[in-house]
C-alpha cells in the first residue's frame, strides 16, 4: 500500500508503527452550526479509509475530536441570548455556550449516523482536556518555545527551525496569510496563541498565566498525543487545515516531545457547489439535512464522493446527482435480475469449469479493487471495479450458451462481490420504502398494462406506462413476466 503523505509531498509505502494496529487522528467539528455536505465529505473520506484498513485486518483506533469552546460557539451563544432580549451575564453566557455546543454536537452525531458513518473509537472534547493543555503549554515555555505576554501565551515560531515544513512555505510566504494589524503582545507576527487571556464574560479557566482559555491549535496536539502517544500513524483533515492549523500542531507537538508527531498526513480536497464556494449569502449552502430532504438517498452523495480521488476538489451539482442516480440504478437492475433468476432457477448439474469461471471472475474483480485502494485509496478506480462486475454479470445473463443454473451460479458470485464491496464503502443499496397502498395501486396498473398488451391494445398499454412513469415507476418486460421498480 502506498499513501500520499502531505508532509513529504509524495506517495510512500505505508507501514504502521505497531504491526497489525493503526492509530489515526482526524480533526473533528467545531460545534456551532449544523453540518453541511462539505463536512460530510471529510467525515466520509476518513470513514472509508478506516473501513479499508479494517478490511485489511488492521485493528484501528480512530480518534476524532470535538472543539466545544471557540469564538464561533461563543458568538452563536451571544446571538441566541440577544435574540431572547436578555442581558448577557457571565453565568448565562457560560451555560449558553455549553448548550449550543451540546446541541450541535448531537446534530452532528445524528447526521453522521444517517450517513452510515461509524462513530470514532474515542471522541475527546476540548473542554475535558484543559488541565492537560495547561501542562503541555508549561512544557513548551520551559523548553523555550513558548512565552507569556500580558496573560497570553504564544508559541515562538523562530525557535522552531522546521516551521513551515508541512505547508512547504518559508516564513516570508506565510506572512501573506497573517493579519495585517500588528499584535503588540507577539514577538513575531507568525507567533500563535497557546493560551488566550480572558475576555469579558466569556468562558475561562484558571491557569498559571491568569484566567483564559486555550488556543485552537493546542487542542489537537494535546488530545492526539494524550490518547495515541507522542508518535502515531496517521493525522487527517481537510486541505484547508494544512496551514496554519496542522503546521502549528506539528510545531507544538514536536517542540514538546523532541520527536516525530504523525508519520503520515492525509488531507481531503474541498467541495464547491456549481463552481462556487458554499456560502449562505450565495444561497448555495447545502446542509446534510437539505440533501436528505431533497434526495432521500444518502448513497447518492457517497457515490459523488467516491467518483473523485479524496485529494481532489469536488464540484457538487444536480447534474452529478443525476449521473450517480443512473449509476446506482444499473447496480439495482442487475441485483433484481439475479434475484429473479435465483427464484426461477432449475436444478441442474453444473460442471466444475463453471465454478472455476465464477471464482476467476470474482478474484480478478477483487484484485482490481484492492489494487486501486492500495494506490492512495483510489476510490474512483475501486468503484469502477464494482461497475465492471455489473457489466460482467449482465454479459453472463445474456449468454445464450449458458444454462439457467450456470448463469445463476456465476451471477450470484458476482452479486455477492457487488454487495460486499459497495458495503465496504457504506453504500446500502436500499430501495425506497413504499406504502402498502401505493404498491397495490402500482401492481394493479402493471396488471392492466399486461392485459392491454395481450389484447394488442398498445395505445392503452403506452398510456398506462406513461402513468406509471409519472409516478416514478419503470416496467421491464422479461421472459418471466413484467417487473417494476422505482426509478
């Protein structure tokens, strides 16, 4: 297996620190709003990576943190208090911050569950690790990498000689990304906060430098090393986190421990909508809830994600939804055909050569799937193996030289491959649940269409077909009789 390592900017052969075990840390949500489809992509990418490692028989410890105190959460809490026309007191704001964070964490967890994304092995919250963060900051001060200034504590980037190695920038380039106004508390404009002194009424904790709260970057350095140790296998997150967040994480962690922080850095590309960055002001902000209400099928968003390499950007559009709907439909049609064939098969002796043929087909497909995934988790190549399986299965079904039993044996093996490997990607292949009354009405129309065709009343059968299409139902005529499905 080879994985692209952002730190070295090349694919490297992957070997875990401990044989058979993988320790993996992924930056999780800042819980101040409902999650959108960009959040879904990042969560799904790392869920697929984790599941593939488990498929390869690794024991995976997967840590995803929660930032539950932050400027955005505090501002949301203040806004909600103001909307109630309340006077914002210190105690009121403290409680409201907790309430906001818990509410949106619950929403995030629910949406991940609806997406079929497995919960992390461990999910630490920033507010539960404040004491460890204070201790970590003190270590940095003692080693000469941190300094106190007016109740704030900053990391000195000039004292960490390798600063910039993840983002591949020198300090001159990084200066373009910092704020233009000069912070008089800092020795250097690139120095970043380890501890921020208390602001009026905001949540705070006691520390050797006075009341305050930790900086954002220190949270992940502390939570990851506390749980996984000073050095672990994989650190992941969105490409937007490379600088400054992950750059600062490396600096803090390696300055404190004197060793390597994470062996591999994996970053997923970002998501746009119709060529533009998602924004509420542009009206193209799509929450996971919005997607599900409109399409009612989480397989579709997953198929869009799978069709692009995880490091590439994705542009979301209605056209792409239509494409993956048709792609999923091809899979569903094949599975329906195999099921009908299985139900109607005749018992016949099948020659050993047919068993070998089925085994060869499936082994070839499996090899192609694993080859793609072992090449930096190339899901677009891996999903192509699944569609190739569907094609091979349809070819077998249309092979007039094969008996029904032979077709059944081979296509059932292919079907099992399709179900297993779509399942590895969390593709559930569920049909839409229909009310019993709706099913009865559809089946009555299908019977009327069949009777019209028998009478050679093709005008009448076409009219019924169009009525069914208007209900989103497609009828396929097979040797065993008409079969309908939701389109």
